[in-house]
């Protein structure tokens, strides 16, 4: 597999970076080790995103 950009971490910044790069035409892969997305941004959400 070949990608232009590899983003590690599906937090707010990672998702934003992957989306922006993809919209600009880059072939992107987004990797997350956990079973949920959110990263440090989840602390501010106070459990808003459950599931």
C-alpha cells in the first residue's frame, strides 16, 4: 500500500489533518490504536461521544 500521508492518531487534530489532506487530493491513511476516536479532545467533551 502506498500513501502520500500517514496520520497517526484519530483525535481532533488527526482527523482534521487527514480530512484536509484528502480533500486536497492526497492519498491518506489514518491510524488509531484504540477502539474509539477522540484523543485528548474527549476530555473536554465529558463523555459526549459514547459508543
